[in-house]
C-alpha cells in the first residue's frame, strides 16, 4: 500500500512557521544583546537609562521617588596594567557578583556602566536609603577579594542622585549621579550625595550635557571639516572631522564648552561614534575630490572600550567604506592614561586597516619606546610648538626634531596650528609632509567642502597658492 502524498500546503505552512519562529527568536536575541553587557550579563547602560525613564514615569503616577547610585572602582587600571586585561575582565565579573549579593530589594536594578563603572536604580528610595545601600556595598569592598590565587584590596567611589529632588528627567539624574561619583573620586569620601556645590558650574554643565544628549538623539549636531594639504606641492590630501553644535535657542555652542564635559561621562563614546559615522557618510564625496583620508579623534574612554574596533567596523560595513579611508587620532595624554589597554586597542584598530596618528605630539610625555611599539602612521606636532616656532628658537628646534623623528621612523610628519605663510615656508623647508591651519582653511560645514576644494589653487597644476611661497 503506497503512502499518501504529503500535502504541499502543509509543507509550506511548516516551512513558513519555522522561518517565522526563527525570525522571532532572532529578534529576541538581538534585543537581548542590545540591552545586555556581554561581560557580566547585567543590563547595560542603554537598558539602565530606559529603566530609569520608566521608573520616573511610574513614581510620578504614584507620587513616589527614586534614587540612582553610580559606582566606580578605584585603581582598576593598575589591575589591568599589572595582571592583564583578561584578569581585569574576570575581576569585573566577580565585582558584579559581589554587588548583586548585597540584599537588593525586588525591583532594584543593577547594571554595568562603562569601563569600571556600575549603576544601581532604587525605585521608591530617597537619598537616605540610597546612602545606606551605598555604604553597605562600600563596606563589602573593604574585604579583600581573592581571584585565581590573587588577593586584591579593592575600593570604590559612589555618587548618589535622587528624583525629583536633584533632577527632573532621567538624563539629568544620571549625570548628577556621575558628577557626585567624580566628586567622591576627588576626595577621601567613598560615598557622595549630589550637591550643586560640588562644582560651581555644575548646574550649567549638567544642563549642557543633558541638552547634548538630546542633540545626539535629535540630529542637531553638524559635521565640519578642516582641510589639510601636502606641503611639497600644495595638493589637498586630507581633512579633519570636527563636530559643531548649533543649538536651536542658544546659537553655536563652542566645542570646548561641551566636549570636556562629554569626556567625563558616557556621552564621550556616543559623540565619537557620531563624528566617525558622519565622516564615513561624507567619505564618497571627499574621495571624489582627491582626498586620501579623513581624520577622526579618539579620546581616553574610546581607547578603554574593547568593543571599539567592532563598533567602528560595523559602521564601515553599513556604509561600504574601507578602513584605510579613516585616520584615527589619539593624543599622547590619552595613551598615557592607560598605556597597556590603549596599546591593545590601537593594535586591534591597526589590524582592522585604520591609519593611526599621535596627535599633539611632544606635549604628552610618551617615551620613544612607547612610540616605537605603537602601530602608528603619522605624528601630528603639538600646535603650541608650531605657533611659536617663527619667533622662538627652542620651539623651532622641537618642531624640526619631531619632523626628523617621524621620518626616521617611516611616519608622516603633520603640523597643526599653522597661523601664517611664514610658518608654512619654514615647515616646507624642514620637509614637513602635511599641514593644516588658518592660511590653508578654517573648518567649514561638510556640505561646503566641495566648494572650498574647487577654489583651492593647489588643485590646479598651473597655479600655486601664495601661502607656499
């Protein structure tokens, strides 16, 4: 007796059902990855921020309150330096377990922040209860932690902020808790409750950072580009990507007003990724103008992020741009803050194909040994030396030595902060490779760069820019 044929419609239904189930599971997994810290399994900063927002809505309905506690480990970078990054990662997992075991109430939320940071959301709690929780966890840190045969004496600094007393919204609340934690790091206190007196300018700073977060979310920021030329022939070869913030009511906010504050918070990474992606989006138009690369600066927090190479690679893949189009700039100071972690990140970035530059070279105290082992492609001389070289022989000597050092190591020498044609001529005589500064061009909106390039005399073989002679 022959078997009945399998109905095609049933086969199709089973197939489509399997595809739908796979898609649903995939969506759940992607959501989990987006809101979970891979190392500790805790909610990440994005999930914590969303939870604080939801908790404020709930407490507002109930007429309640809540508190946020920010925690940062002290001297954690020494662990990385002396015992390695893998050990440091295992230590962070152990710290997460230690905090989670401290009799947190149902509804309290522990999350992993950035670097060595953790955060606690305490719904229904006032500052007094938050202080008691923080002090209880601080006491636990007085006990040595034994990990893989190593006995470690750990300590932590805590910052506390409360809603509605200290802030009206989630972003301001998180920032005020971070301000309190930074204040605790600067004192002998292990726990500090937010007080505007911590920083005379904290109210304005917090407004600024809260507004900056909204600017990032709502697309208010603008990409500007500063041109760079080859000194040998005046050709336009590169541009530095810079961010500008035209605030809708306060006008143009100078970068020095918001970037330093961002670098003290989790906004620093968001800002770097915004600038990077904006530069990548602009790259097809820049390469059509003959540019060889566009430069993007990285900060200390970026170099501490082991996920940075993957994040940047994902942006490149999304826009189909090769890593060789981007030169990533780091300052000596950023490298010296945590040299081993920074070196590991830089090698990963170099392996991914990025060109690397040491910015503000000569001012950060890096040794020649540090420089030799880093996979860099150029030295960008500190503008303070370039600016003064025309009338200060010592600064001129430093610039000449930096150019010679770069060439002896097979690197490009770039002068930043060129102010006049006389300095341009001296740099050219010293065989400096490239330069940027006001005589070449000030930063312009990305959309206007093509117009600048069309007007740049060095793009035409039969003309020379007056600044080169």
